[in-house]
C-alpha cells in the first residue's frame, strides 16, 4: 500500500541543511513537499510532517487534533527547539527535532511505509531497524508499575506496545530483547 505523505516546511532551504543533495532527491521521490498548506488538502494524506512554528502561526493545532481523532491522520511536528522526541495521541503524533527529522531515518521510514499496514512513528524516531528496543524498555518499566496504587491505568499502554511488537505474553520480553541486542 502506497502511503501519501506531505512535508510542509516554510523554510525551503532547511532540508538541505541536514540532507545531502542525493538524500534530498531520494526523499522528494517518496513524498510531496510544500512550503504552504491548505486545510482542505489535509484529508488526502495519510501522514503530514509540518514545522511546529507553521502550525502555531497558522492556528492549525485544533484542525490537526480533530483530523487525528476523526480520520486517523498521522502527524509529525518538527522544530529545531525540540530536544527530546515524544510520541502521543495513541501513536498518531510525533514531536521531534529538525535534525532528527531531516535524517537518513526519514528516508528509511518513508521507504518502509510502502509495505506496512500501519504507520509506526517509533520507526522514524528510533530507526527502522532499532525502533523495538525503546518500546521493550518502556514495556518492562510498565510491568513494574503497580496499577492499584497508580493514578493512571497503564494496561492499555502495555497492550498497545505488546501489539506493536507482536508479543502475546510479557514472558516473551526477555527473548525479544536478546534478539534485538544480541542478535540471537
């Protein structure tokens, strides 16, 4: 399945600050790129990556939130001011730094999307071949949280991560970690 991806960056020279000419050509062959965005065009894309300041300046936050909730749109907000990447909205939104966004990970991520049933933004943040390790670490952390004393029920997050990793039981976590780290 070919995914429709749009990158909106109001500074057209920004990609070339992070990617070589060859990488930029490769990226352009995989996605649509624009300096502006028309709200009515949003629904024709599966994933939209947009500079965070553009969203703020154009007042698009509510519109994007609505499309995430109602249409299942995936959104990546990137900005030079982001130090730690985050993924939210049940995996439908990532906020990452421009240097991480415009990297080889982006090209690999876009290539990988053509054969995927679902979009895993973790693959962009952590790399197509390494994205499982942070999820496994988070899953191990969640197992140790006592839900009876917590203000938040983490069972849904545990199930979501296990589904993303195709794990049927928490007993499979050590083996999955060994496969990734040790190549076993």
